[in-house]
């Protein structure tokens, strides 16, 4: 075989990884994941090391024992997949979402009040962006119905709708929550659409009657809790009293009575709350949560509760241990509660390639008690980040500015990162708190994100070869 039989090529954008002894490639432009033959792995290794021409490639592969036909066919397959690029081939341009992209999710902040005074609260703590002065503390019926009407109008063409209730503490305005569920459900039925609901709560106000309502209406519940009492120490009342002993029996009742949806725990990691394994065991084995997700606190780096680099390294190592447990369970077809893995596997399975870090200001919007529209719940009641009002609709100029600055194309530090399809530069709110710009990439997490994404890719690859049926649950229907 002559070099002329193989078209010249150069390396495309890809990330090589292994999973239980097998070789895989993650294709950055497309989000595709493929298992590699030994020849394909050798070719991609060679392509990454040098710009050598076809003769060098043929000689290299022949020296390690590959047949000519296999070499030629493998190179062709890799070019077709985009792992190798023919000369003059330009990367595929990222397709922007269409203008006036329909809303998929509405976050209703029923109140900007909370009965706890958590030390790290992003909404009312040292790093708050909210400016609630002079605005209603509780959403009223008229505003809530106008918000639902706004949502339905902005989601035309979308059959499946989702409303999530937020606060402050959501259940401080539970009577309105009931009204919204009734109003939105009837409206969806009249339009031939489906709607479901979820909420986040600190669990302090749960009662048997509230739990019965949540279960009867299949409302998803996420409880903010940071683990056992000693790790829940920043979640306190205004008088400094801890909340764990108050919420523990209420959570037990919630888990006993609410069986229509999985109940999740949401953990905020801080400087003194980094024992991920202990927290996970407590929340799953002792308390019974079906899903547990972790996120580092969003805060300026100089806060006492901010997590330093060494502690984030420890968090990552513990994440990896839980990821291995997740893999073992998935191979056996068992559920595992570590939702950080679940969320990433879902994105990998569906080939997600993000233009923006999340749906904030795009497929998702939040409405505060005053009727102000925000990109997401973290910007509710912030005049600086308002995108309009439900009485007048979304201010398209403000929305376009927010989305333009948050687009991956504007984040030049991200352009050579293989993990950008899933990260897209990181959380807008984190960017604003750390850098003063919602469009700034979260550079302080880059290495961490790449390492964690590689871990999840390995989990995905192993499941795909040992129990591929497990991944079908991530199919978007």
C-alpha cells in the first residue's frame, strides 16, 4: 500500500480515555463516544504526537503489525467520525439556539423570605446579588397567575412543561403553591399539554398535610441539607439554633409518605464540610434519600467557608470513589443515589454540546415575588440582572446581552478545552460572584472539571460495554 491510498489528515478535537481496559474516544465537536479498535487507538495516539504524513503513519503501523487494509479502513472511519480531519477541513460551527427560544422550565420564587439564616446563603449572605428592598416579600395570587400565563405564552410548541417552586423558603408560601398547582394543571389540560412540578425546601415547615399534598400531586422534592448534625452547622436559625434536629423527623416522614417521586438531597460543600463519603452514607443509608447531589459553595474565594484547592482535591477523590460504586451498581442493574454521576451520564448519552452552561435566560427563566423576570433563581430580585417583568415580557435586548456574554464562543480560555461541550465555561452566577461578569469562565474549576468529566466518561464507557441497557433510561422522550 502506498501513502497515496490514505488521504492526508490532521488530528481533530478528541479526548482519549479508558474504561476497564478498553479504549474509547470522546469527539468534542459532536459529543460522540466510540470504543476504539487497537488500530484506531494507535492512529489517534500517533496523530496527537505529530503532524507526520501518510508515509510516516503507514510505516509506524506496519512496524507494530497492522495489515494494510485495516490501516486504510480505520483511517477512513476516523475521518468520517471527525477524529481525523482532511486538509482544509474547518471545525463545524456551533449552532446557536434560535431567537426567542421557547421556555422549557419556569422557576417561581414564591417568597424572598426564609426562616433560616444559613451562613453561606448566596441570596442573602455576604455575596448576595439580590436587591429586594421595596419589593413584595411574598408572591400573591395575581402575580402567580400572570407568571403562569407568561410561561405558557413563552413556551408555545412545548408539550411538556415544568414549574419548580423556590424561595427564600418555598413552604413559607405554601397556600399559594397549592393555588399555582391547581391553576397551572387546569391550564395545561385545556391546552392539551402536560405539566409537572418540583420544589426545593429546607424541610423545616413540612407537615403531614403538606407531605400528603406533595405526594398526591407527584411534586418532586429536593431538600437542602449538608449531612449529619456536625456538618449541617451552617444551616441555622437567626438565633443561631441548628436546624438538623428539627428537620430530621420531618424528612423521615416525607420519605415514608411521598413515594410518587424520588426524594433528593442537595448538599452545599464548604471549607469544613468536605467529607463527601460520610455525608453520602448518612443521607442515603441513615436517612433514606434516593438521590444525593453535591455542589461547592458559590462564594468569593476570601470567605472563611470557601473551599481551598487541597480540599477540592479531596472532594474529587471521594467523588471518584462514589463513581466507582455507581459503576458497580449500574453493571448489576442497581440504582445508585449519586446524582452527580447520573446528571453527567445523561448529558453524555444524549450527546449534549452546550453553547451555554445551562438553560438560564434561554430555556429557563425565574420570576420573583414582584413579577420581575431573571435568568435563573440565583438572580431573582437583582435589579442588575433583571430580564424584564411579566407584565411587559422579556426584554430581548437584555436577554440577548446576557446570552451573548455567556456563549462559549465568547470564552476564549475555553476554546482549546476538550470538556467544554458539557461545561461551557461554568455557572453564570459563580462567574459573577468570582469575576464580576456572568460571562466569565469559571477558571478556578477548570482542572477539576476536566478530571471529573474524564471519570464520568470512563464510567459511561464501562457501562456501555457491560450493561448498555442501563443507559437507555437516559433516553429523552
